[in-house]
């Protein structure tokens, strides 16, 4: 499973120390989401050793494409969170 940290949706980041702190918080939250997903899969019977997670940073389409190509992945199922359909 992969989480792509896409900061472009946050607008133009301010050029000061607070942006770095914000980025660290956002990245920690993304890591937490991956950890929760890992735990959920394990509770549902997926062998934890077979769960691979990765935290990517950049444009979701480009990052997932590059990751898939570099790891010989044939299928990616993607979901965008935080938006109403």
C-alpha cells in the first residue's frame, strides 16, 4: 500500500520555519494512516510480513507510476480521500 503526500493541494507554502513544522506534522499523519491500514489488514488475516507500505512525496499520478515501474507492479487501485463525490 502506498500513501502519496501531495502538498500541492495545500496551496503555496509560506517561506518560513512554520512550513517545515507543518510538513513534518503532515508527514507524521500520513505515516499514522499507513500504520492504521497495516493494523487493519493484519486484523483481517493478512500476514503482516507480506504487507508492504511506502510513503511517497509528490504528484500522486507521477509518484505511483514511477513506483509501479520500478517495482514491476501491474495494477494500482487508487482512492483519493478528503473530497466529496
